[in-house]
C-alpha cells in the first residue's frame, strides 16, 4: 500500500510540473493591492486564504506556484530511494530537481540560499518573495550533501559549502547559554528549529569536507536550544512569549537536527536532550490509531505536514528505536487511508467536521514523498539500511 501510494503521489506531482498551492500563499492574490501594504490587512488576507475550509485561491486569483522546498524534498525522496536501488529514472529526476534549485537560488545573495515564491507576513514580521530563510536553506543544503554522497558530483558539495557560508553570515542572538542563529538575514531572532537546523547543516558539512572551523558555532547553537528544552523534553517554538507553543513538525525538525549534529560532530553532550525530546515526541504527537496530532495538547487540525514529519522522524530514529518503524508505518497507513485523494495527492488538513482537500505542493506532497521514501528504505531490513554514523565514517 505504501509503495502504491508513493507511486501515485509522484505521478501527481510530475503531472502538475512540481507546482501547487501553499498554506501561506495568500499574498499572491489579485486582492493584495486592497491591503494598501498594511501589515495587519496583509495578515488578514493571508490567514483568510490559509484557514478557509473552502479553497478561496481560484476565486482570489492565487495560482499554483513553484516551490524551492518542494523541489528540494522531491529531490531528497529520489535520492533516498537511489541509496537502495540503481534506477536511471530516479537519478534523472533527482538531477533535474537539483539543477532547478541551482538555477533558482535567491537572487538577493551571492551564496546559495532559498526562500518562498511569494511574499509572506506573520506575527514575526514580513518576508519578501525569494528572501531566503535558514529553515529552507538548511534543509535543501542537506539534499545537496546527499546528492554529493550518492551521485559523486563535486558541484553539489560546492553548493553545500556555499550554503554554510550564507548561514555563517546570519545575525546571531548571544546570551549566557549560547548562540542562536537567526531565521533570516535582515533581523535577529531566536527560533529553535531554525537555529538547530542551521547548526546541523554546519556540522554535517564539516564532517564531509574536513573543515571544522564552523563546529564551535554549531555547538554553541545546540547549547542555546538545549538549554531552553523543558524538563519533559518539549521545546517552545521560540524564545519570546508570543512563540510559546509546542507543535509536531517543529519538534521533529529539532530532533532530526540534534541527531545529525551528534552523529556528524561526534559531540555526545546533548544525547540526553535528544532522547528526552524523542520520547516526548512519540508520547505526545501520535495517537494509538496512528493519527498525528498538531499540538501536544490537542489534535486538530490534523495536518499533512505533521503526518509527513512524524513518519520521517520516526524512520530517522529507527536505528536506535526498534518500535519506530512500526509506529511510522502506522502513521503512514492512517494518513494514506484518511488524507490521500484517489488522484494521488494528499489533502491539506482534516478538521472535526470536514476535510480541507487543497493540494499543497511542499507542505503536503513533497514532504510526504520524502517521508514515504524514507520509510520504505528503512523498512526493507537492516541489511539495506544506511545509518548516519556510517555516513560519517565514509566522509
């Protein structure tokens, strides 16, 4: 069932030329001029499009767009499958996505970095179209490291090096517990998942290149976020009070990043933080049926990004948790049974009284493609698995 789901999903994405909607694409609406560039009005428009149980995008003139993170996650899925079987079609599609990402880097900076294909406004401020974020850039940077390891092309390693140079140029919040690498270039911020993603990217690149000059910053960044971890293993999204919520997929980012950092740096100081966080994740974000929760204290909305991240994180931890694969499979089967359309794409959300069936490209399709690819390769037995620590030794 999972293999069939993955094949139908990929076909849908390819048939739609890797384009689709995104939850926060409302400011690409033809109604945008009516906000008169007022931040509050822009946020209302964006949230109206995002939160509506009916897809307002066609009515508001919002068109399906390209997505850098969507292409990145599709490439990641193709490369994940390529680790376990030689397939010219998968290789070509991975290379095509990587080439597109190289050609569509942010035009605002010399180094490789990526952002949205639309303007965005949130409680943290406004981000212009193509303005890169450390989240998207770090995740895509990991894709290029995978590509270098699998395809043996030096240009992909050069892209990863450039990504790290961009991360190193970001503002930093420094306090007594460590250093927080900021979310974007133009302002200082203290967000845990973005900080940890950046630190993990620096550590992994250092392991591959042998240049360890960025490791002190990576360690300081992990110290900062681990110091803010709650005793039960949870993390708030960010430092400021307005960011004090605990959710599924940002917690998954934190755990994946901390696991990568430990594996690639050889620094075991934060292993207790890792396993406390992982236990919290399993206990609070996945129900007995396999249904993924959004927040630690309530389920709804059931969100496709949370489903994908739960599958991906569980598959990633399966080398140390024997129960992880069964749990990941359970989440995958619940999601396929309840959120995949007959045409192949996954729905955006499940609400108490209805399903929001909007096809989000990165948020739903690409993240699920990577997650299901990861699950399939981990689920084929220990003999076929490639562990993170093995990759370190090869590097």
